[in-house]
């Protein structure tokens, strides 16, 4: 079955006036969003399989809706067996009417997805969806969910990533709580809300986590699992890995790199005061006076991960952000003027890229200006394939993270290690 994919406009539920930097960011992200395709790749749905290797098999993930009556599942199994397709695992998602059956299948490499879909629908399946699977899907659902819960328990920044791994390809956005005296966020009930391809969950801080998956509706079972992860996060409260690394720069100064969050807000504001107007403008692309407004968002683990650089005396002199931007990931750096061109930015960027690889990101992008030679040099210094694009005078550099990235976070001495 082919689903029509529509882009849902993102409404700003936070009623506070947008700042110039926010307007720039929203416009920039809107242009990137229009280039994104949320539906599964065509090669995963209806096109023939690659040139088959004799005796080879292909793994598939498939969902189909069946009538909740005796014999319906047996008919499906018989149809799959008739095409020499093995059922490796099965999960059921009860609905008000009928049941969504989720299969992990192994079939002959020469058998295309369309043939499996035809066989299933001839046996009574409806709204069938199928895509290629890999070895990671062989892990059973309870084990996978327990692993995601353990990661979330160790690090508050893991929640968006855990939701994405739990629910597959989806877009996750976090909306902040309304300003004091503003409306309650969308009148959302405590338990959240599910509407076909969109789920809304109450964030522990009072905001809303919105999860969208246009190509495949969510089931009540998936909604319950996602809500349980968010509730776990809320019960555990703010938390970060405690690891930190002490490094010696080439010029001899010692610095400490560690994870940061909103508890570092005052130290970050103090660093802003020591930064020049040019440095702040290159970082925030807007009026220098607005710079402090963004720190609460940037330091929140809901929106990504932040690394901080401290001197031997404990003064904060650098921040590096890895920001979850829907289906993409942004990197951003700010280094105090007197600590620039000493290797601090390059060190931060390499660690952010390692964290992105660890999180399974396929690329990272930086929004800067051509005059920001330090950021451009740091991106080039990664040794990764880079794409350059000019967006209304702003330079966007995208680094593609693939097999070329072989250095793990542990090998870089990641500050996320406990």
C-alpha cells in the first residue's frame, strides 16, 4: 500500500514573541525541512531487490492490519510460507477494531517487497507496510526496550534518541513550557495524546514532546511504550554522566572537558560577558543583546548534548552543542576570545562528532559565515566529506558521517563516559 505523505506545518505553541535569532533559525530549518522526505526510501518498499545472490536471504520488517478473529493469523502465515518466507518474530498491537501484526521476516533475496505485500493482502491483511531490516532488528523487543530504558536512566539527553530508536524513523520536537501566565500547552492531558501519525507527550519540565511519523500511524501499544519512557525520565530528574577529561593543549595550558546542562547557566552567561560582540554575533547570527536568551534552550538535554571547557581555575571558556534538529543534527561552538586559536574549538568539534556517531547520526551541519574562519577550519579539520551551501548569505557546512568515521567516542576520551 502506498501512503501519501504530507508535510504538517509546525505551529509554535510557545506564545512568546520570536526573537530575530529564532526567526532566522525557524526560516532556515523550514527550508531544510522542505528538502526532507519522511517516507521510507523507494528501495525499501516497492522496487525490486538488488541482483540476487544464489541462496541469499533478505530481512524485512512488515506491519499489516488483520481482523481479530480465529484463523486470521493462520491465513497470513500460510500465505508467507507459500512464498518461502520465514517468520522470525511477531508482535501484536491490539486496536479497537482488528489487530496490527508486526513481523520480522526472512525471505529469498530474489523476492521483492511487492510480492510479499501481495501475498499478505490476498490472505486478509490491510494497510500493509514493509521495509528492509538489518541484524539490529534480530534483538527481541523486550531486550531492546530494556536497553533503551537503561540508557535513558543514565543520561537525560538520551530520551529523544531512545524514542527514535523505539519508534523508528520519526521527527521529534520539544516545545518549552509557556511563559508564566500563558496558556497551558495545548490543553494536553497528563497522559498525552495520540492522533494517528502524531503523538504528544508531556515533558517532565512542563513542555511538550511531539513525535511525528507521517509514513506509518502509531499504535496504542507504541504510544504506551513511549509514554513509559517519558515517565521514567520524569521520575529520575536531571542527570548527566559524571565523566570529565583533563587535556593539555599544544601551547601548554590544561583544560577540562565535560558534559554540561542548565546548571551551568550562570557560568555560561559570565562567559558571554567576556566574549566580544563579533564572537557572539558569529555564533548567534543576531543582536548581541539577545545572546543570553538562547542559553536555557541550548543547555537543556531535551534538545541535545552540550560539552563545556573549563580552565584549571574552573572558569568556563568554551561550549560545544550537538542539537537534535528533527531528522538532522546541528553542531555549534562558542569559544571565549582569549582562548581562540589554541585548539579548543577543534577539540570540542571532534568530540561532538564522536557523540553524533555514537547516537547513530548520518551527518552533522554547522550554520556559520564565511568570515568565521575558525569554524570553517575546524570543520575541514575533521577529515570528513563536506558539503557547502549558502542560505541567504549564511554558510551551511554539512559533514557526512559514514565509514570514514572510525574513531569512537571512547577513543577520543569522550566526556560522556562515566
